[in-house]
C-alpha cells in the first residue's frame, strides 16, 4: 500500500513539473509575441510617416 501511495505522489510531482514547464513556455511565447507586435507597430508607424513626408 505504501508503494502505491508513493507512486501516486511521484506522479503528481511529475505532473506539476510538466505543468510548470508548460506555463513557462506559454509565458515566454506570449512575451515574445508582445515584443514582436510592438516592433512591427513601430516599424509600420515609421514607414507611414516616411510615406506621408514624401507625398
């Protein structure tokens, strides 16, 4: 009985570790997408200003 309980606890710790890694990956991707979005918006604004100055 003790071994089955120990195995269940080990399984829960592994599941918790996997969920934690998924959370870190999701957060990293989310931050990267925000940075990319900001960079693209800044680039579009710069190009738009340049086009309006040249018209």
